[in-house]
C-alpha cells in the first residue's frame, strides 16, 4: 500500500509536526519528506516514512470500492470538546 502524497502530509499534521520535526525524529531528510508529500520521492522513502508514522500511532487505510484513502490514530482517545491530558 502506497498512499497518495496528501495522505502522507495529513499523517504528519495529525502528529502535529513540521517536516523538520519529523526529519529530526525519524532520520529521514526534510527534503525527502517534502518530496514524499509532493509525490516525487522513491517508493523506498515513502515506505520508510510510513513505517515511522506507524510507529508513532498512525495507521493508513487503503482505498476500496466504497471509500477513498484514510488514516487512523491510536493516540487520540478523546472527542472534540472532551477534556484530555496535557501531554496530548
């Protein structure tokens, strides 16, 4: 599964990180992250970025005949308006 570039950018935004922050956290260059999010990175780089996001709690949902691509998190466990811990 190789999601479209916008889904990779959305995963990063769900983590609340800039490309620079993901780069520091993952060891993937900021340029490579930018290329993945613009659709010009190699497949190996995209897969490495996906593994990093998965380790941080982001799951990628592949498209099917009824719905398009999606992402899901394991680290957001509250609804809009609910109180949550200050670490989130």
